[in-house]
C-alpha cells in the first residue's frame, strides 16, 4: 500500500481553503492508503505564538480533524512535537540544503515581508522541517494545496540529493494536489489566496462558522460587474465561487452554468453559501463532542505518537548510520 503523509498548522481557525485544498482529500485517502497526518505545532512557532493559545489551538486542530472525518482506526494521527525524530532529521537535512534554495522559497519571501520584525532562522528553514516530516515516513504521496507545491519540490530535491550521496535512503514523494480546490481564493479579494491570517473576517470561511455567518459572508463575496455565472478568465470572484460550489456539490462547471442561467449573482451566492453550510454541518456538530472528550483525544494522540516514533525511528537510524554518526 502506498504511504501518504500530510500536515496542518494549528494556528487559529481552519479555513474552507485548508478543508477543500487538503483535509477533504485526507479523509478520502484514508480508505485506500496508509495515511499519516500530523498537527505541525513545531512549524507554528516560526511565527510568534502565545503559548497558552498554541496549546489550545493544537488540541482544537486535532479534534477538528476528527470532526472532519479522520478515523484513528484507519489512519495514524499525531502531534509533531511529540515525535522527536522530526527535529533530529531536520538538522541532518538542513546540512544538505543550500542557503540559495531556501532563499528562493516564495512563502519565506512573503512571510518575511509581512513579519519584518521577526525573520527568524526557523522561518527560513521551515521547508527543511517539512521535508523531514515527509521523508521520515517514506511517503509516496503528499496531499496539499497548490501553495505547498514549491516546498514539496524542495523535499524531493533534498531526498534525491541525499540518495545520490549516500545510497538509496528516502522514497521521493509526489505531490497530490486536487484538481478542484487546490487554491481557494479570498472572498474579499479574489486575486489573493484565502488565508486564516487575513485581517478581514469576511475574506475567509472558518469551517466552524455558523450557518448564518457562512451565508452572510458569501452574500458579501466580491464578484464583478457583469451578470453571468460562467467560468471565464477575468472573473476571479465568480470562478472562485464556482470552484467552491463544485467542490462541495460535485457538480461540473457546465452544470453550474446551466443551473444559474438567467439568475442573478445574488441567488448564486446564497446557493453557494447554503451548499457550504450544509456540507460543513456534520463537522460543526461533531467538533464539540470530540473537543469535550479530552481523555479520548489524549488516547488518540498518545497512541499516534508512539507508532509515529517507531516508524520514523527506522528511517532516522538509517540516516545516522549513513552520514557517519558513531552508534551510541
Ligand atoms: P497550512 O497549515 O498552511 O495548510 C494546510 C493545508 O491547507 C492547504 N491550503 C489551501 N488549499 C487551498 N486553498 C487555500 N486557500 C489554502 N490554504 C491552505 C495547504 O496547501 C495545506 O495543504 N507547510 C504546511 C504544513 C506542513 C506539511 C508538512 C504539509 C508541515 N509539514 C508535510 C505536508 C507535508 C502548511 O503550512 O500548511
């Protein structure tokens, strides 16, 4: 069976972008593959976090993944900081990654522009830790949104370079980017990616937003000045709404165009809002139940960390041998 690895940062709320770009696929893939999913709290501290909030958000993210349909009987779920091999492999991989390669990462360039007062070394080496996450488990495929593609290419380059230097050690992972939903855009500025760190609350849908809030945000979504629900260049707002509608209903673009022929944008926006609210209803309902059961959450992440340590330990041991570390 193929091995799947992916991760999500526990910073603030999970958005519809995270869900449609990644988590929805994680749920599907657990049926057919050996899936490993992590709440990557070590990545989160590349941006300054309030410790209490980080702890809480980590647990919430974990509960939210369960609410989205991840099933610990079917997949391995753990919290990154519980498994020490990630930091350990990250060091070795960092010594095989060039300054120039990391300097070219567009996410680093964006984030250091927005966070000029805290361009820390962790922010710079972030993609190395991500490579460690993936390569430790010999993952074949990594389901992510389009914004992670460049990081994944770097993971592949690092794996190939290491294999060339020391002999076959890592499987070289492939990205798994959905055809529909890989890049969900902001509802307020549809040229920009939907992001939880947007100051404008109306720009993103949090997957725990109430039905009323979801519909209200879609009603306010920025569109364009013509009147046609059609997927076309230059209609970023409508294209985004069509992508979202298609992802949650399974309808194709031509079907959607037919459905809203002769109707106004107002009707379309309400329909998208309603479809999203309906789609996310089970997630909202399950979340409180999972989040309330701290004992169960702990049981799942403790067992997950144990298994993850065992699996990743094998790869780390090989790596330590290959680079010439004297056995302890
Ligand atoms: P993160 O936490 O920013 O996002 C989690 C996942 O959501 C996807 N995503 C989107 N997809 C579509 N449209 C959007 N607007 C949108 N916004 C976010 C992301 O592509 C991602 O798949 N570096 C990663 C976390 C990570 C990881 C890993 C992923 C750490 N280690 C190993 C895969 C493998 C990140 O920050 O994702």
